[in-house]
C-alpha cells in the first residue's frame, strides 16, 4: 500500500522519510518513485507504508516535540523580505 505524506517548509525528503517511514534510507526510494531528487523543494510525496519494524521510530518522530532537523522555523511570508515599514512593523 502507499500513502501521501506532507513535507513541511524547509524539510528535506530525508527528514520526511524518517518522520513518516522510520528510515532515512527510504528517502531514495521515495525520490525515485516521485521522480524528484532528494533536495527538491516539494510539499508532498507518495511513499510506501512504513515497515512494521520501523513503527516505533515513526511514532517517536511524530511527537510534537520532535521537530524535523531541517525545519528553519520560518513560515512563508515572514521575515525582512516581506515586512513593510509602517504597516507590519514600526521603528521607534
């Protein structure tokens, strides 16, 4: 069976493979199956279901306090490149 996984802003396919499949080596198979590279900026991928032996890793990686290592914490539309003087922030 397969599933569609969401890939967060700044998250690599390798992070997503660990988080959803419990094994970073599955990232290569996911990249091939989705015709993308490991470093492409994608928002979702279709992957095989996690192996039963990796289920504990998947459960641990999906706990709220386990943020993916590559998550930069910046949401689209935030930061100096998006702020406008006098409307979204003020000096003084």
